[in-house]
């Protein structure tokens, strides 16, 4: 399992199998898979699906461990507005939005780019937003062992926008807090900071 590597090379056997399945699906919904616009669609769809689920082959813990540094800093570190794109495990339709992550170091800090990479690893799997929030939170908490961790995710779900209730303007917010962030003062400071525009 690779710590973090964007999937640009595809296993030919797996890609071929997924491509054949997409070809069958396209035929069964009533389309002509041999027409010009669809000839390469099964292969493109297979590669897209493998790209969007590459998180199964990545190790979020190793990503964090690869850039942990001893440091005495013990104030809040926030990485906010991390774009995320995932697939709902119920309908395999996209959900997308932003993650806001904070931690309070306890002897170690982590390279700033590693937090968004951890978000990507868990987002690039079939997910529900609630578990995605929990996965990110627990990975950072268990690996860095900080004084506290906070994760808030705001996302729009295509399964609610395109089908079902068809509510285009709804946003789902999930949150998780550990350690110092379970104290109302620390939590409120974090929530205020991710809500404000400091620029």
C-alpha cells in the first residue's frame, strides 16, 4: 500500500474488467456502445472510477508519519477550506465540499500538505460524510497524538440534488472533536476562525 500516490498508471487487467462492466451497463440502459461518442466511454469511465477510489490503495497513517517533526509549538493549527470530492456509497454519486481540520500539537507537528492528503485518502473511497469525518479525525488523533483534533465537513450531495428529494441548495455539515476541542471555549475559537475571513 502506497502512502500517497495519485493513480496515473492503471492495472490493465482490472481496468479491462471494469471497462467491460461499464460497457454492459451502457448497453443495458438502452444505449449503443458502438456509436462514436460512446466507443471510448467504458474505458474512460473505468479509469475515472479507479482514480476516484484510489484511497483504498493509500495509507493515511504513513502519510502523516512521513512528515512528523518534533516541535514545542502548542497552539492551534488550522487548515481550512480543503476541497474534497467523494462518492456516496449508497448511489455512487459524487458529494463535494470543504473540510476544515485543526489540531493542537503535543510535541510533534506535521507537514501542512499532509492534512489535505489525509482528507483525499479517505475521500477517494466509497463513503458517507459521517464516516469520512470520523476517519479523518481518528487518523490524525491516533497518529499524531495531539492535545486535540477538530474536523468539520460541509458538503453538497448529488444524490439529494439530482434525484430523490432534488434539493439543489442543501448543504450537509458534520463535525468531530477530540481532546481539547471537547472544551467549549476551544471549540468555539476553532468554529469562529473557520467562519471568518482573515485576509
